[in-house]
C-alpha cells in the first residue's frame, strides 16, 4: 500500500457549490459524509435526481488532490480546500490515475472505494470564470481530460480529519481506468 495524507475535510448540508472546511467528518458506510447534502444510497446531485432518482449514489464522497490547487494557482486561479465542492482534500496521492475499485483507507477505520472521475459542470465558471476550461483540457488526441477529482462510495465508516494517513489498496489487474460518474 502506498500512502498519502489528508490536507482538509469539508461538508455542507445544503446543495451549494463550495463546502465548509471543518475539523472532522464522519463517513457512514453506504451513505457518505454525515451531514452532507450529497449523502445517501441513491443519487443526491440535483441533475441526476431529475434524470432518475433511483440510481445508486456512486458520488458519496468527492476527493481532490491539493496538487491541483497548486496547478490552478500557476494559471491565475485562487482555489482552496472545499471550494470545488470536495469533501476530502489530499496530498501525495495521484487520484486521477487510480484504477476503478481502488480502496482508500483513511484514518483509523474509514474505507472508500473509488468509483470514477468527477464530471465538472458549468457552475465552476460561476465560482471563477474560465475554471471549467482549466479543469477539462484536451489531450494530444483531442479527448477531454477531467481534473476535478474523483468520486467514491463508503465501504467502512469512521472519522477523518486533516493529517490522517491515506493507505492505497489497488484492485487485482487488469485495471479499469476511471471514467466520469
């Protein structure tokens, strides 16, 4: 298992773009972050609820790597923990290149399973103009690259706070690359 660490944890009980940084979050198995608007066994994101409210919630916990904040800063954007709607800000973990099904062990008990890439929406441009383009550049073949973090489900609950170690357990090969969820 490789290791990274938690930089910050955030939650918000209402459907707003950014989340408030807090000292600790409690992850609930099969639900998400206790007290967060996106917790639940079925989809909680408004657009997905409108399409089909019975879909399973593969977006219970959103993680972003703090290295993205540094990259965006070099492009002139000011972004800090929780401001892009993430619940957990990490450091030292190459989140975007983890295979689907990777398990992240956080704190003493919590375990997340990576389900896919966050698909950023136009709300990001209301936060800071031009940010959507910075988070969805194109590769050499013209394919969209999604950089706005990853989504996960909670396999085992527990408390998570800044400074906690992140253990990484990748699934057996062949690996499945992350797709948007």
